[in-house]
C-alpha cells in the first residue's frame, strides 16, 4: 500500500503504477475536487481498478438520511468510474479511534478476491516500485567533495518487463540515469500461499501476520531525520528472573 498525498505530481506517479486504487471519500462532505482530478489522471494512464471506500458514516444521521446519502454517492461514483463499481462502507470508529475489525476484514477479503486489469503499456515497459533507498557512496569521498556524484541503492519490486543492467531509467523528480547492477533479493513479506508449510485458510494467527513498511516508522525500526531507532526489550534486574518490560528506543550511532 502506498498512501498518495494531496499533490498533483504524486497523483500522476501513483496512477502510473497502481494496480488497485482505494479511493477514500468523506461521506459527510461528499466528493471533493481532488477526487475528480485523480480520476481524470487515472483515466489518462489506463484507468486501473478503482474501489471506493466511504468513511465518517458515524457523522450522518441513522435511518433514511444515511441510506439516501449512500445511494446518492454510489450513483455519482458509478457515473465517474463505471456502472457497478464497488463502493465499500466503513462504519463508526471504536473506542480506540480505529475502524471496526470486522469491516477491515471484509475489506481485505474484497481486495484479495478482486481481479486486476492487464494494461498493455505496463506489460511492455519495466518499472520498479521503490520502497527503500540507501546512499552507498564512499564516506571519504562525500566528506571531501560534498557535491560529488552519489551511488544509490534502490530496493523494490520490478513490474512489467525485465530490467537489463546499463539501460536508462527515469526517476520521478530527478531525471534519467543508468543503473549498473541488479540483484535478486528474497521477498521480505511473502504471501501465505507462497510458503510451503502453510495451508489455505480464511484468517491468520498473530504470529503469522507480517508487516513490511520500510521508512514508515511501522514496526521495530523507526527512521528519524537525524537517527535510526530500534525497538528492543530491556530486562528489569539481572539478579531477578529475566522478565521483559516496556520497550525502549535506542538510537543507532
């Protein structure tokens, strides 16, 4: 999942690579201008699969007023996308300001069984959805020449056709550059169906739920502007039995 900010350049970049678009709509306010702008951009890039999600339904009055609002937004959504486009409804928030677990589970099931469109342009042009980057330039060279050419390692998933070393690539907002080497890495978050030991089932246990979100601050690694923090468990007392206490954040020097 890639969150798209309210920026026209980010909308264009997302429309080029997205297989499925979850279009969040505030049911209390209705369709905003940014939603229509993104739909026009998506149509210019092949119109990937779009699924609408209505939020803030708890701010509407229950009964006929809510049903009328849902029906109006659904027909407007069908007019902009296509007839029969899926529009999902998220109910009120729980006590911890999170959406209902049952609604999120149903949304995940809708996404898992959805069939994506095969766009001809994407199938013939390779592109990479980068989720992490590292500067691998020699520190001595960057210290002596702060404006020297940098060597950057990009991590992500290759889509479309195959990449060949030495070919040109376009980096959004940077320009055209060449890359020297390509290395295949194992999937950091494989699907349950890809594991040989797992069998098909409707839900996963807590131990089997994996989340991969680099440079997002989710999980045991938090990246700040001036440091990187790792979430660890400290021990209460060496003389006592080893018991875990609240997690602490230790900066990497």
